[in-house]
C-alpha cells in the first residue's frame, strides 16, 4: 500500500516539475514586436502559473500529509437509513476475507469529512458529495469516485383513472400539502380542481415514512409532528389502496353499479307489468263474478251457468297466479334493490376517495401501477421540468424525489485491493439485494460499467459537483460519441 | 379545471385517396398543401355508400401489408401462451409483504372505444402546446397546432391524443396531455410521425407508447366500421408481453412478461379455422345479443385480424384492440369479440430480437452517477418518423 502511495506521489512530483519547466520556457518563446503588451500578458501568465504552482505545492504537501491507510483494513462511514451496506459488509466478512471492515454510522456529513481527510475509504450515503465537501477533497489532492448501488424514489399518486385537474406538482407544493399545519384541504389551493384533498402515508415506524420525511419534508429526524394531524396512516399497502381507491372489494361492487341499476330497472318494469297483469286478473274476476251473478238472476241454462262458473274459477286461478307473480316480482325487485344499495354505497365510498393522495416508494408504485396515477414532480425554481417517475429518471437522478444509494471513495482508496475487492463484492450483490429491499436495481449496463472501473478496463468517472449543487462527471471517452438514449419512457 | 370534455362534435380524420399516393413524389409537392381530408362529423359525412378511410403510412409499411400467407413462427404457441400471463400482486396471508404473481388471463378480446384509447383530431383553432418538461420528445419545434376547441385529451387515461397537421402529412402523438384553463394543451411527451413514412422508428427509440409505435397506428376508425372494411393491421395489447425484448416495428418495450413471451412489435393473426363464438358477458355470464350492425362491424374487424393481423403495441389487463375515441362508441360497444381469445391467434415468424435497453458496448459507458444534464428525457429525434 505504501509503495502505491509513493508511486503516486512520485508521479505528482513529476507533473509539478513539468509544469514548472513550462512556466520557465514561456518567456523565452515570446519574441513579438509588440513587447509592451506581450510583457503584460506574459507577466500575468507567469503570475497565474506561480499561483497555480503554489497551490499545487500546497495540495501536494497536504496529500503527502494524509494518513496512510492501514493494510488489511477498510473503514466505512455514513448513513444506514435504507442502506444495503451493513448487510453487504456482513456478507463480505462471511466470505472469509482477511480484510477487517469497520462500519460506522456517523452520518453523511461527518463521513464525507473523514473521507476527504483520508481517514476512511468509503462513504455510504443517500446523497452525492456536495461541492464544499468535494472542494475539501480536492484541496488535499483526492479525486472522488462514486459508485451507484441502487436507487429509490417517493411517488406521489392519486387513484388510477381519476383526475384532480393537474399532472404536475412542485416539490414545494408536495411539502406544503403534507407538512404539519398545512391549510391545504382542497386541490384548488394548489391551482388544480375544486376537489377535496386528503393525504395519507405509512406509519411513523416505517422506512417509507423516514425516506419521505427526509427527502420530501426535509426533516433531519422525521416524526409524526412533521406531518399534518389529519394524515391518514396505514400499516400496509392494502390499507393504502382502500384509502386511495376504496379497495378491491368496494371497487368490484361499485363497478357493478351500472349493471345492477339496469337490472333494478328491468325488475321494476317486470313488477309494473305483473301488477298490471294482477289488475287485469282482478278485473276479469270481477267481470266473471258479475256474469255468474247475472246468470243466476237471468236463470240461464245449467250449461251456461257451468261456463260462467268455469270462467269464475279460471279468473280466480289467474288472479292467484298474478298475485304470486307480483309477490315474486316484489321479492326479486327487493333483492335487486338490496344489491343495488350495496353497490350504491360502495360507489359513493369509492367516489369519495377522489382527491385522496398518498406517497409510496417506487417499488410499491410498480406493484400497483394499474391502481395509481402518479404526479410528475418539478423543482420549484427555474424553468418548469415536470419529471415522471420511471426507472430511467430515478436511476439517473432526474426525478426530484429520487435518491441514489451511493458508495463514494477516492482514487487513492481505489488503488487499494481491499477497497476494490469489497466494492466488487458489493456491486455483484447489489441487484439482488436491491430487489429484496424493494429498491430500484442498477441497470445491467451501469453495473457492468462500474465493474469495469474496478477491473481497470475502463477509467473510473470522476465526480465534479457544480457550485449550484448539481453533480457532473468527467466524460467517459467511450460514451462521448454515443447519442443519449431517449429516456423519457412513457408508461401505461 | 378540465371540464370541457365535449365529445359530440369530435373530429376524425380521413385521408383522401390521393393523400398518400401523391406524396413521396418530387420535393415541390411537399411545399404544397396535402390532400388530407378532414371530416368533422362522421354522421354528417355519411352519404351514400360509405367509403373506408385511407391508410396511414407508406404502402409497404408493416401496418399496410397483408400477412395472410406469411409463415408461422415455430414458437408461436409458446409465445401466445406466455402472453396470456398477467403479472399480478398478491399479499401474503396475514398481511405484510406483497409478492408478484403470474396468472393466466382467459378473457376474450376487448375493443377500447372510450377509456384507454386515442382521440384523433385535426383542424380547429390554433392551440398553444406547452411541454411540461424541459424537452418533451419532438415538442421543441412544435408549439402551436390546430386543434378543435371542443375535443380534449382525457388525463384519466394517460391523456393519449393524436393531432393531425393538415398542412403537411404528419401527425403528433401526445402523452399525458391535458387541456388547461387557458385553452392550451400541456403534455409530457410528444412524438411526430410522417404519415408517408414507415410508421415505426429505428430500434431503441421511444414514443408515446411503451413500444415506440404510434398511438394512432392500428386504430379502428369510424368510417372503416361504417364501410365494413379495414385494410391495415390493428394495434393489440396483451396481458404479458415479453420484458426487455422487442422486434420491429416496435422500437422499445414496456413489456413485463416472461422473456420468452410474445415481444412487442410481434405480428399475430387470427388462425384460419377460427369462427367467432357468441360473446358472453363477463359480469352476468349471459350471452350478449349483438345487433346486425354490431355483427357486420365485428365481421370487418375479424377479417382484418385474419388478413392484416395485429401488431403488439402495449400491455393491458386483457387482450385489447383500439378504436378511435369519441367516434366509434355509438357503433360498437367493445364487447363484440369477447368470444375470441389469444389462443385463436398465431404469431407470424419473428424478425430480429432487440434488447431494451440495449447492452451494446457503446452504451456501456453511459453513466451511472447522478448527472447534471439539463434534460435526460430529451429525445435525439426532432424529426418525424426517425425510422429506417
């Protein structure tokens, strides 16, 4: 390990010497007629080079002053919230490796400080290194490399096939909707339709709540006091589905409403018909009885009286049948109305869930994508950029509520075989571990690229955070000629 | 907000005989107005013997070629069987963890006429289009289109919307589109299609559909139903299209079925010996009585499924065909072909299979750590039909 460090220092010294030679050669090369202007430029350049050299000397001295990393030991620090690192450290130790891994959980801020002080090898974090932290690394000559392990995201969703008048919310709006004391009870208050709004989400003890609290509400230690008091909590996603769309049983019943309403109409019509038939039968009976009485008064022949009697008996039978039909029709109608009543109640229940909104981790959304309608999310500042949650936008970090599980190291640590071996083990296990933990796994090609950094077949990509907080990376030469794929993958 | 969902006066587009035949000629033709004919109301337009609408795309487009004599793929039965598998979600007894479950969907073929199908419009008033992302596919160059003011995308069903530009033979597919209060239409993604083009794109290109195919391709259109003649392949969605694999004409996939299942882009056709049984209502389990008109129109669809077949464009809960939104639901109810099942189809020999996303060496370097690129969702294609 020491040999490797010495070699790197020697290389760095060589680079400094070359730069010095360049500075010395510059004045000798200038023989322009316009001496005054040239001198000014040359002086400025010389001063610039001097300053740069001084900086480089400082960086070099700071780099040389970094503590040597102990052989056979690997130090990791960072956050353990939704981290695959502890389990993979255990799994790696179980392989019988001779490397001792010290895993601490001092938080991401402290961990990046330690990394840039050369005291640890890896940071396990849910956020990329910040510009100021990166500056600290650069000031001691440490280049930073980040390995993505997995991703996760919070999806904000209403029920599928419903609409509250908009498709996109800003991160600020989402925060306002869920935060404690939020006055927002109607979607119109965030510029959408006049639809009542109710919010829901998992219980405090869930990992989802912790992720939501940190990544959306910006809470350092999420607690129920961070969210509004009418926040509907659920134990599992089955309850979440009942909250957001009424649940499968109610939906099934509600879906039958049109058919049952039609059926009730048919049975009502049949009852009306049966009642008419009964009324006709009664009329016929009255007529038959009157005719029979008239036959007695008129002293008709026995044969005619027999006919009158037969007519009366037939009328009685018809009336009885008609009565029974009315009775049966009433029963059928009552049953139909009961069924319709159940369906109506279910429909009202389901209808009242319009405007209910929950947050869910992307893995839950993927499982229930046919029942959820996610919002696109935009950052509140700058040009609107409503990003739909998808594997591509989450893995790429473009979806605002996405978070990347990262392992950050330095090129100095990456030269150590202990570090490379552990990261290789971690990466190889990452896809299965991510799937088990309901996270978004690395795409195959990303995994292969990161493994190639370890094998030396591809130069690792150096992280360069922008001053505005965005993170850029050095170009991968083999990627530069390739058109960026059209990653806006619309979903069903 | 979005309450103006008047559909009665929905606009449909018919291409005149000359529209496609005359395009593809010299460049001078391109500057002149195309022969796209717009029928504002199919009921008003129906005089005399109905004339079927003209076909979209070039004559040799996969959408427009017959396949009744094409060979059957050796793995046809296996793919069809796997395509019936729907990935579901089941909760362990006692609550707690959910796990994915695969179930065979035995439902018949449904035709979407209102929900989850595409409205096709043309003409109308100049309407501002607003992309909600920094870049929305082909949206950068298209900010105003003529759109009828009384036909809106339906956000409840992913806001599928197709706008024809009658000044040149192109169409624009919109995804997650919505009519805003100010009359503009906002959307999340746009793809422009050349109506004289092939009707599909180069591999790995996305569109408003997960398969990379046009939303409006393979739609059953009102005048086709009226005329009883459909002369193109239909779009079909199946419960479990293959994941990570597609064949052309698809150029991407959102399939979630088994890898050996029917890939998006595959072409299937009705077997020659199939007769369509009377449909059974899935709720009441009673036979559905079809009117003479429904029978005639479903005969036309069945004939198209046999001669032109259907191209797998998406995944859906049940095997699904698509009829143009707003203007077909008074002709068919959607349940006419419930007697047909996926087993009644066979797969035409597949072409080259493509992986999605690609795993070629060039894309290996595409990175990994969070990127600051302004728009990861931008499209490399700003032209229509990036195709072949």
